[in-house]
C-alpha cells in the first residue's frame, strides 16, 4: 500500500533510540537469493509469518527491526549469464526489482531503508575487510588441498553442494582435484561452536546436526609397529573403542594415506595398488561414505598388535577417509558392521573378543570439522583482496583500495581457470597501485562468506567508515528470531557463528551467538504433493493468486495451511475458503471486495446454528479470541489463530441473524466491537483492515500503529463452567472448562486426566456426544 511508503511507517527502524534487550525485537528471514523466475508461493509463507510477528510485536510496544536484503552473488546468476550472454549485474538487478515488487505487493512490512545486496561494492567492501581481519590474525591462509571440482560449472564446490557425488546445480559427476585454495580457520573455534549451542533456542535436530558436523570424539591414538618390512616407524590409528583392540584382525588405510607410496613401492601388488588409488581419486568423500560396495587391495604389509603381539595385515580401502582421524583404522569385524562387510567380502578373520580396559595408546580428542574452503574459480563473486609481489609472496590489499572492485572487462564463460585472469583492467590496476610484476589473486570468495555476516551490516547499512557502528551492533544484536529453510541447518549457521565469535574476540561485538531463537519453515508442495519445479509443471505463481483473490487471501491461506514447520500441499479449494471468510468480513461493512465484483453472499454461505443474541457471551468470545490470537502468534501457531477468528465471526453473525436478516444489511454501528476484531485480524490481512480502518471508520492514522487490544482476565475467569463427564453414559466426575473451549480440546483434557483415563484404554474411544456447555459422554 503506497500510503505506508509515503508515511514511512516502517522505515529507518535501525535508527530507533532507547532500545533495550527487553524492548527490542530483531526479526530476520534467511538472506534471499533473487532468482530470475521471481517469488513462488514457497517464499511467501516464511516472509508472511515474520511480517505477522513484526506487526504484532510493534502493536504490543516492542521496538521492531525487520530488515531486507539480497544474497546476490553466486553460480545461478553466472550460469544464466553464460547461457544468455547477459551480464550477471544486469540479470541480478532485474531479479531484485521483481522480488521487491512482489514482496511489496504481498504487504511485507520490511524496513526498506536497510536494503543491501552482496553484489554492491558498498557491501562487499566490508566482506573483503572481514577477510583481511582474518588474514591478519592468521585465520585466513592458502594451501594445496583436494577439493570437489565440477567439470561443467568449472569451479570448486563446497561439500554441501555435492549430492550423492553430483553437482547440485547441474547434476554433473564431481571430481576430486588438488588445488591451491584459500581457507578460513574455523577449527580454532571448534569447541566453542559446540558449547555455545546449549544456550540457543533452536530445534534439537538442528543442534544435533551441528554437533555431528563438528564431530568431536574422545579416544586413543595407538601405534601399530610395522613388521617384516623396511618401512620405518608405526601405523598410527585413532579409535574411540580402544577396548576392542583384542578383536583387531586387519588394518585399513585410506587411498590418500601418506604411507601409501612407500608401502606400494615394497609390495608385489604395486601396480594393482596404483590402479586402485587412481580409481578412488575420482570419487568424492560423500560417494565413498554412502557407497555400500566396500572395495580394497592388500598391501603385503603387516603391523603388530601392541596388546596381543599378533601379526595384522594392512589393506587399502575406499571406506576409510583421509580427512578424519589419521586416515587409518584398526578393523574389528566382530563389533563393527562396515568392518564385518569388508572381512566377509575378502575372507578375513572375524573373532570374538572381550574388553581391554588398560590404556594402550595416548588419550586424544579429534574432530571431523575441517577448515572452511572459500576459493571459487568463477566471476560473479567478491574478489579475494590479496595481491602477489614478483616473488609470488601474498600481501593484503591496502584498506584505502577497498572495495577491491570486481572488473567488468571479463568474458565470464567458464574455462577451468578463474575468469578474472582474462581481465586486462584487473592486471593493470594491480601494477599501477603496487608495482611492476605484481599480480592479483584471481579467485573470488564463496558466497557463504557474503551471507554469513549480513545480519551485522543491517544494523548500520549506510555506514561508509566501518562495517557497522559498535553502538548499533550492541543495540540490536543478537537477532531475536531467525527463520530459515531446513536446507541451511549446518554450514550457514556454523559460518555465521564463527564470524560472530571472531568479531567478538576483536572487540566489535559483545555477544557470543548471532541468532538467539531460530526456526525452520516447511515446504509448500505442489497440488500433486511434490516439490514445486518448472519441469513438473506444478509451480504456483503468487502474482496469479493475488490477481484473482488478493494479497490478504494469499497470506491467510498460507498461514492457515498448517503448522509453519511442516510441509503442506497447495489446495485451490482451500484458497477459496479463505477468500469467502474475508468476503464475510467485507460484508460486515456493506462492502464488495476490491478483487471481485461477484454477487453478495447468500444466506447459505453463512454458518448455520442456533440464533443467539447474548452480548455478554459475545464479549467473552471476543476477549477469548484476543488472548488466543496474541498467544498463538507468539507461539507461531498462525493456523489456530485464524481458526479462532473464524469462530468469533461465526458467533458474531449468529448473534445477528434475527428475523431472517443477514449480515450484509447490518450497519457498522451494530458491530461496535469491530475495532478490536479488525486489529487482531490486521497482521494477517493488512490491506483489507487498513482500507476499512481509514476509509470506512475514518481514522487518520494506520491501524498498524494502533496498540493490541487488551483482554479482561477477570471476565475470562468468569466464563469457566463445570462440565459433567460421562463414560458410556455413567457420570465419572466433572472438569472445569472455558465456555469457548473446542470439543477436541475438551476430549484431550479428559483423556489426559487420571480420573478418567483409567476408563478409556490407551485413549481410544468410539464416539463422543457433546452438548455444548451442558455435558459430554464418551463411548468406549
């Protein structure tokens, strides 16, 4: 609604004063990637949910901060540019414009004054600054490392971008490749990243995923001496089960183990070993973990069990990874499923064993977490702010040269090398600023770097002197509520937490964690109950829905579908049901909905039931609804909040169905409680309620600036009654309920009450007879 923009109702909220930890409410939706296809209805659900929270918390006096921005760098835009020849800076701007238009049409009350985009030099200048702070502290470094390489996208992929051995974007088989890459030393914070989870209000499953990814293990480092060989030293193994050492019947080392070349050179199986190692090099770690077919090759080498003194054969196998532990394991097939499968395949010994409880090796703690690989060999990303002198030594780009601009004279088609190598301007720039023979770093940064600190920039988005003012950071951090998709439960959260802890250590932040409370939204499925995709032809365009039914209907429908964290299929009939509900609200004011010029509702469209004209009961119902809707919003139970408002409307209409008249003919004055009803409806249906509030009720200011209506707790207490409870027709006791309580809630209360549960086996019953406010009879 243009009037909201003109009156700047939701703008410049990051400048609010007198903000305290108790009064603030920093609401955040996952940094959106603006795809060329625009929003789909799956995007609408989480932003609407957060908008409802924002509008509600403003009305109860919270100082709400609800910013917006775009995760605009990355492969999709670049791949589209490769396909069409249109530069990604153009396609990205067009996509952002489309997203912005659609989001405003939905009515999301973002503070557009905070808007940022990662592809803007004013933003990635500070991404580069952050890189340099890590570099100064030794937490950004370059080394040769095996990486996931997509031969189609021609770039390194992060582990989460590899799905069952394929690139998640193009389904090409991913190769392993050794390359010089930049890393962030996230492993320095590994213990803190585990310990900090205790104080966070996050889903348990998400916390556990974080713990599993870090993979802290307590065990022993045990040395197995080589025997009958010229190999010097020992084979070291890290194990969490040193007590099973008497059951070891063979050893397994990874194909990448440092000793493989030495062992192979002394083996009669040398050629076979080399072929096997070359074959394994083509598979990613993920493929090797999920591959049920465990293969291997014998090395001819043996080690000695330090406890039993037995001679143990050494094998090489694809099920042992170099990245965890020492890259070698002691195989105990009697107790380990993978070891047993391998032993059975190659006819190796399996023997029963007891528990050895003496200390064998050295106690040690190890982790699965590896440092964060940030190098990407693509164009559309933030350039890494490093230059090299003629001797090849790395130097940080000087602060006065930030932002270290992404050159524009680049053919961004993938060649296997970083496209920035083809920029004459980039190369000339470095020589002009740093000297003859100096060269730039040609890789760009992983887009996870951009999107792992954006919540900090929001707090001071127009600051040209620093990434954010310390007072602004202290005022707004941490984020009070964060909503993200379930696909971001590991790395994005880990990286954001790492940056937060590093900046705290540098004195910029006073908090340890970025997101106090976090929840995941579910997925809106297609009408066919499958994930929406263009190829399946089941994508629902929100513009189409809004054109036919209006934005308020779209918002309310998506909130009414079910719990926010569950997957739900789209249902056209249900959309129409919410539209009919909103039409009934319009009719209360004698209006026809702006989106439709259909006939007025017929009497049959109104709920049937006993005609009541009891103002006391209506008042009680209103106060119940005010309380429930507020509580449900805070608990993210948007669907039950809408149900409560529907029930209130039913009671209202029933109370006025006198002498055959229907609500169409009633005046505004007859609905003297409508102001409070409009207010609790307003976070869900902001356009309609604003229209009625200003143009029908003639208010001068926005309904969204009005306080949340109060409810009378004493009145609600008076509304409680004592209800007799029968089991199979025999009274077994009574319960106290609220007059407005739903039948299903009453049944649940009875089943959970020990006075009645003994008569209802496992809570199962055949039938319920409920006379509202009089008696309930459960037939078992």
